[in-house]
C-alpha cells in the first residue's frame, strides 16, 4: 500500500485510534480486495498472513474503520454485513445491486443525470419527512445474471 494507499493513516489517528499490526493487516486485506467482504471473509484472509489475529479483533477493527469513514459497511439483506475499503475519502457516488441468492454485490457508478435525480429525491424526502440521513446508500435487491 504505497503512495495514495496511505491516505487513511491521519484519519485513523485523528479519530483517536492507533495503527497496530493486526489493524494494518486487516486494512491490507480490504484494500487488496475488489469485492465486498464479510467479517468472516476478512478473518480467513488475514489469518493466512497473520495467524495471531482473532475474529473478535477483526470485528472490532471493522467497526472502528467504519466509524472512521475508511470502510463502507453494506447490509446485503442476508443478516451478514459486507465491508469495502474506500480507495479515497471522497469516493465517487455509486449504488449497489445485491443478489438475494448468492449475495454478490455489484457497485454501479451513477452518471451525472442519475446522480442529480437521486440527490433531488433524497432532498425532497428529507424535507417532506423532516428526516436526517446519516448514511445515504441506494441499494437494489434482486438476482444477478448467474442466479436468475
């Protein structure tokens, strides 16, 4: 994780956390993954390269990384959260297509017009219902090409 991959160091320290070796290994696994991993997936991958890590450490670290804004937590609708490392603090807006059968999560980047419409709808509902949104995520549940 060289160059731009280290943007999160100051963010973690600024939130009052230390960058321990187990945390760095967990971040490395998340950063090297292209998909959305469950805590168990992260544990298995980290355990291969750092056998001293425990499942509790993985869970706690994932929640710390989510709270720090470094990792996105996604509810796949199957009772198992998935995690994805942000490549930058300000990721491009996107939404998720989530397969209800296999749990696959597909990131879809919103084009400018769709992004404006989504933002407009969100603002309208916030205003209409006097609702404070703290984690805006747009998700569509259905079946991927392999499962339909």
